[in-house]
C-alpha cells in the first residue's frame, strides 16, 4: 500500500491518459469523519463544494457508495446529477438508473422484525443505536461502555443466528457497528461494477479509469474490483496492510485535497 500523494505523478498521469474517470466514494469516514451518532456525520461545506466542482468536470462521473439508506445518503450529500448507491448497493440511483434489488425487497419484513427485537433487547443498554434502513439494518455501539461490548456482540450473534441458519439474513462487522443484510450475494463491489457498466455504456469509451475511496471493512469489496491497470483503490486512514486497496490517504482532510487536485487536472 502506497501513500497516494507520494505517487501523485503516476496517479495524475493515469487520470490524464484516461478518456473518462469514474470517481466513487464511501460517505462515513471518507467524506466525513467518523462520529459517535450517524445523524451527526454531516458533510462540510468545503467538502461538498469540492465534490460539486469535480462533478461539473465533463471528464468525471461522480458517485457515493454507502451503507446508509439511499434516501438518507442522497439527502445528506445533496448534490444532483451524480450516482448514489445506498444499503451497500442494494439500491442505486443516478443518471440512467433507478434500481432496487428485487430479492432484497423480500427481506423487508425480516429486517423490520429484527430491528424491533433489537430495540427491545437493548432497551436498557446505554449507547446502542438501532438503524433500520428498510433493506438492511445496523446496530451501532460506538457509544457503548467498553465493558458492555462483548455482551453486545454475543446478543447480536445469538439473535441473528437462527435467521442466518435459515438463510434469511447475513451478518457483517464494521467499525463499531454490526450490519445485517439480506442473504443474497451483493455488496459494494457489485454496486461499483453496476455503476461502471452504466457509465461505460453511456460513454462508449474503452480507456475509462475508476477511482474508489473507502475506510471500512465493507469497502473492501469495492477495493477488490477496482484494481490496476484501469482502477485505483484508496483506503482512508492509517496505512493498512490487510486492506485490498493499493493506496491510502491519511484522513478526510486529504480526501478534500484530492478532490481539489482532481478538479484542477489539465
């Protein structure tokens, strides 16, 4: 894993050589710092302006690939005419696409059932945040006392196990969060590929470059499909040798610098 700004010449040359660039980014921890409460992860005015500036460059197609629900992430970012993938890509909206995974829709009742169960099970546990995103759900425990974290994990695993055994849901760990999703083989990597296919068909060009940024374990699926020679995967955070990303930026501030530099490439 290389620090992106140490190999800027290589990266910028690859961008300049491409006929079109697909720029895709996670939201939480990538465009906004990680915060204790999901609703407090607001994109800064500066970051939004830089993302908007990049989206105005004809050579770029910009998109957000998030674990949040589609309507929520679209509202929080608030930029028109770009691509949004919510619920880890189970729903995608943007120029030329308005998609909801039909298999995922069949899991809405199970997700609602589990969300209600967790609300009851964690009623007396301080710091738990249950996020029902319709097609998936999250159990956030960043605000939980450290001594309670093993109990939270055991409760989540034990509660979800019968549903997993019956192939009704899948369980994924994240940064101080447990993600519960429908049982189909779908992830951010599939979402990235879907957006790539749409843009390639639209642009009718062969030498399209994809850049994908993320910071969490759920972004690894995206990193794995965005690889050389036609892709640059960028992890946001301290250098991580376990990540499939080829490069890294130290924090969200550096992501802002990247956006500014990309918009100014000539």
